[in-house]
C-alpha cells in the first residue's frame, strides 16, 4: 500500500521549494535581517559608556560620587570614574587633553559641568538628578524638614483598566510582527502556489497527473505542502526572533507573548489554508504565468486588506472583524494577545473561520477542477463555476 | 482479452460538435492507429476516453464494464501537448509520476532507469527536463506512459518529432506492450507510418468515424483494380466484355473486371494479341483511401 496521493503531491511541493535557490536565499536573507535588527538592539543595550569626571575641590568630589551612584543605578549602562585634580587649572587641562570628559565644579549658587565640545545627555541627566536630590536634601534639612515631607502626596502613577500599560505596548509590537508574518507568508506562498498551478496547466502535465489522481487530491497536496513550508518558515522567523529577544532588554515580556502565540499558530494554519485554496484557484483561472497577475488581483487586495485591518482598526470595528473570516485569522489572536478577548471568543472565531474555510475549500475545488483543463485564455470565476467538467 | 470500447461518444464546445456519435473498439494485443486531419476530433476523443473531459453523450467501456477512475489510473496516457515540469530533474519527475500511479518509489526508480537505459538516456537522468532536446523530452514523456506496465496505452501523436531510428525503437516498444495483450491506441498524421505499424485503423473526419478496420479491409473497400501493360497500344481493352476501364494511357490500362472469369478472359485476350509486360492487382496507398474517406 502506497501513501495517499495528496501526501506525494505535498512532498514534491516541499522538496521542490527546498531545493529552489531563490526560496532558500530569501529565507536566509530574512533570518539575517531579523537577527541583525535584534543584534543591533542587544548591542546598543549592552554597551557600557564610561565617563571620566574630574573635580578640583572636596565638595565637588563628594557631589561627583553622588553622580556616580545615580548613573550606575540608572540602568543605562552608564559608568562614571572620578578624578581629583589639584586645582582648577589642572582640571581644565585634563578636559582639554582628553584625559577627562567632564569637569564638575561649584559656581556661585549652582553647579557647572564643563566638557570639551559638549556634555553627553545621559551624563547630564544623571548629574542633574544627583545634584537636585542632594541640594533638595540639604535645603530641606536647613528648613527643618525632609524631602519626603515636602513632596508627600505629589506622586503621579499611571494605570490602565484593561491589563497594564507595558503589556499593551508589547501586544501592539508583537501583534504587528505577527500580522506582518501572516501577510508575508500568505502573499509569498500564495503567489508561488498560483504560479505552480499555472505552470502545471501551461506545461499540460496536469493532464497526466489528473488521469492518475483526483483533482481534489492534487489541490489538497499543493495546499498542504505550501502550508507546511509557510509554517516552517514562519516558525524559523519566530524562533530567531524569540531567541534574539532574550539578548535584548525586552526579554521580560516573553512569558506574556508565548500564550497568545499558541492561538496565533492555530489561526494561522486555518487562515492560511483558506487563502491558499483561493490562490490555487487564481492560478487555475489563468492559462499563462502572465495571466496570474490579473486573476490574483482580488486576492492581493484581500490579503492586503487583512493586513491593514490588523494594523488600523480599533474599537467596535476591530471587535466585529475579529470574528469575520479571513480577518479573524490575525485580528482574533491579536486581541487575545492584548487581553481584550477571552478564550471562548477565540474559540467562536475559530469555529467560524473553520466553517468558512470548509466552504471555501469546496468552492475552490469545484473552480479548480473545472478550470484546470481549460486552456483557452483567462477564465472568470463565473465562467469557471458554470463550466461543465 | 481487455479491450476499450467507445460507444456513441459526443462532445460539443459551444456550437461546435467536436466529437459526434463516435463508436469504435480498441482490441487488446494489437496496435490501433487513430487517423484524421487537424480538428478531426482525435485529441478530444482521447481526452474523453481518459476522463479529462466529460462526455455529452455516449460512454467508454472497459471490456464489459463502464470505464472507471481505477481503470484509467492503470492506463498509460501521453497528451498531445507535451507536459512535464521543465525545471525538475528527469529521474525525480518520472519517479513522482510513478508514485502518483501507485508504484512505490523504489519500483518506480527501477522501472525509470530501465527505460532510460533503453532510450540511451541513462546519463541524462539527473538533468533538468528543459535541458533536453525536444526528441529526448518526448522519450521521457513516453517513459512516463510506459513505466507503470500499464493495462492500456492511449498516446496522442507519440511519433511526432522523432528521428527515424527513434521511431523504430518507439514502434518496437509499442509492439512489445501490445504483445502483452493490452489495447494500444495512438494517433498520428503520418499515414505511411500508420500503414507500416498498425494492425487496425480508425479514421476520423469532422468529429465522425468515417472508416474502421485493418489496413487490408480498408483497401478492400475500394474497387478491385488491375494494371495491364502491353507491348503495343492498349486501346482495344475498352471493347472487352465484363471489363470496366478506368483509364487508358498508351500501352497501359487501369481496369476493373466484373469478376474473376472476366479478368482471366482479359489476360488471355491480351496474350493472344501479343506481348504482356505486366498484369498486376493495383493496391491503393493508405493515403488514397484516406483522401477518399475523408473527402
């Protein structure tokens, strides 16, 4: 007993793609880009900048020590080293010859930071904080009170009713990335699928194949093969992305992301399958590769529409569309990620999506079957639907 | 022995009746040639037999049963417009088609290599199909149809584009398969080839079958003609009883005797009058018959 025909077809789709240099290069290129972007982030995040602060008085030296403490606690990978100079002239000379970056001194009733050309913003902000706190403490003590007493009741905190602010930001970024991936996968694989269908049609090998296996098996095999490939490619990108993320400061959001990614996977499979069937039909309606551009225009629009709906919709529109296929394929997992949809919302949307996919598969199989052996020019959907077998 | 039977097959494309009430049989064990001009309906008939098109009337039978998908899967089919993946390697492609026909990958590979050997294409096995010459692409195509040891063969123009030696090896191969007892139907517009190879002919014109039978039967359809060549003028033949004269040209006459005795009387008369250079049955060429039946 040999394998079911569609598995043979699917295997060929996969092997052909995996030995196609263009496909491998584009996949590799994207991995390099993702790794590169995250690498730069990680490098920027982990880079420690060091500033040498020179002082010429004991009071300034004590203040510089406070600046050092604040800088190192800031989390900006800022390091401050201290130099004590014998006098103002020596300190100034140290700035001029570059052995120190900044000269901190007291001037009248304030403090001055002197650099050679400029004073780095991060150092300035650390110094400002340290000096203000120290001065406030001193002034408060002089007035017989404390800073805490003075500032009591003035603290402003932020809060968001749905979830927390951090999570919303991360949900937005991850949702955008996943929508982008879905768009990329369904567009590139969809177009490739349409082209491979028309290739079979144009070379007439489809005549040989359909005398051997049922047209549905051919369609199923092609869709399944491309689904596996798209899925594997996306998993690779996501894996590279997640591994890359652990090297950056964003790794603290990983646990929040992972649960929603599971929903995304399920919706991706069904949504991609639905769109892939339509792409196959777009290929079957064409006779030559040049026709594919025309027959696939509505699909290109639809795929773009799904992508922009994911980016731009808000409020009620977003809630409604998150149940409407094929928009739900990306909008519902995004809402789960945001925490605005619960598991049963997702299940309902998934059920609707699966139902729609089943209908689309049936219609696509009919269109595919009837247009596959028509080789006189382009067909419209209406023609293909009513063409006798 | 297995046979394919086509009964009253009809198919229209819009207003055009491409195939109109076509009936014939393709018996097992012999080669059946399918002859007809461009647009006669050969390709459409073959597609109908293979189930690639649905018939608007009539049916295709496999022995005593209606033709089914299961049976069709066991038929080696070669479409008119050569279909192969241009960018896939010869071996991979043929093994894939073998697997779709239900062979295991190992069996398919063994069969493909054997056939590639036979056509002298073994060392091209790992080349892309598009790198091969058209003739070699055609050989690969034929291998696709034969590699499964099929239960029948339906081949649309298998000889077009082949050089004479390739035609011979292809013909041997087809005979070899026919000798297994399977029905073999192939179309061709090369009448001399069909005459040389075929045991049986089906002639199609304007979507209808205009003649079927063995080459001899088709020839027998016309009048029995004899050519008489004499030493002198042949004009007197016009006056012989029981002889219908088709043509007289100097010393040569083309005649149609009413019966055997009239024929013998003619020869005796000619011998009495003098020298008889030649007296022979005039067998029409298949192309003459073809022109006659499709006119």
